C-alpha cells in the first residue's frame, strides 16, 4: 500500500515535471528564469543513467568533465580528453528524448587559442549531437567564447570554483569570499551575459554573492554549493545517489545510499552463487 502510493506520487511528480516543456532548449531555460521556475540539472556520462534522468523529468543533463573523477578514477578533471568526452556525450544523447544536453569542454581543448576552442566545440556538437557546451572561466577565455558563440553553438559559463584550475587554487574550498575575487566574479558573470552565454554555473561561492549574481543577470544562474538564491541547482548524480561515499561536502544532499545498497546486493549475489542457491529452478531453461 505504502509502496503503491509512493509509485503513484512519483508518476505524478514525473508527469508534472515533463508537462510544460516538450523539449528543453536554451530558450526554455531563459523562460524558466523569467517565470521564476527553478532549473534542475544533474550529470550523466552514459546511456542508462541519461535515460533514467530524462524519464524522471530532469531539465538539463550535464556531461561533466567530472567523468574524469567519477568514471575514470582520476584525482582531478584534468586528464579527460576531448575524444573521451565525445564518447560519454554521444552515449548520453542516445538516451534522451526531452532534456537539454550540455557537454564540458575538457581541460586543454580551449584555453590555448580561440580557433582550437571552436574546433573542439564543433567536434562535440557534430560527433556527439549534444545541444550545447560548457567551459570554465571569465575574461581569460572571452575570445574563445565569442568565437564559439559566433558559430551558433550555445555556451554555458562556469565561474567560482573551476576544477580545471585546481592547481592554481591549490584547494577545493569556497571561492570569492574576499571582496576582490567577488568583484571579479561579478564582472565575469556580467561579461558572460553580455557575450551571449545562455546560462552560468556558479560553483562553491557564498550564497549572498550567488544571489546577487543571479539578480544581476538575465540568464539563469545554476548553483552547486552556491545556496538557494540562484535559478537552478546541479549536483553530480553519482554523489547524490550515494554511489560515491568518500566525498561529503556540506552542499551535497544524498537522496539514496547506493554504495551500501549495491554492496549488499553484490555480497548477496556472491553468497548465492557460492552456495549454489542461484540460479534456482525458475531461473533456468
Ligand atoms: O563536471 C561537472 O560535473 C561540473 C559540475 C560540478 C558543475 O562541472
């Protein structure tokens, strides 16, 4: 009884989430901000996860370069390559019907010169069939952003804690607590809006600053560790379903404890195989 009520409730939530927009575009996101509808964004790197997220009614899937950590086990996001990002992105695109897919330009694919940035963005769009790209940084990458936008490719900005610069920061702690950095962040956000970026991710910055940025720009600001005054939220899916369990920042809300649930399932399977209990008569031909 409780379970069936839960299923019905979930179905209602899913259909409400999907009702208003048949297909999410960059314009839908700007409209959502104008209508004060919060934007939901989560990461995916593969077909199966993308299918579940799209079916649940997520607005945006980010094929984040966090794949470098989550999928490949690297310590930072720096090692992932453009080819690897395209592989993940094309798997995700095959899994979705409705949501917007944003793909991170990986470290080294856009910082050296704007022409290379455009070539990388074109490869992502052509080879993965995703709908837009994201890149990290403000005025340092202005020319690259302009060139990508000129080619008709939608760009999402990313300010605050930008993990591709981790060796410059030296730590993953909250950014822009000091006035000078907060001022630069605000200037960068205004510049991204002026250039024509369709949205901005703000990672790990004080909630007051994030709210001010969201109030100052007309494009959606999507936060991760940036408080509730922004226009939407993003989390790494593997963290929010508890598949990863060593990573416990304050901003992370875990909706499941899959690390333990999966461990229990695997140990049960191992013991069923060892004992000869699996497969039983109904599980064979
Ligand atoms: O790569 C990623 O998952 C991201 C989010 C944390 C915003 O950039």
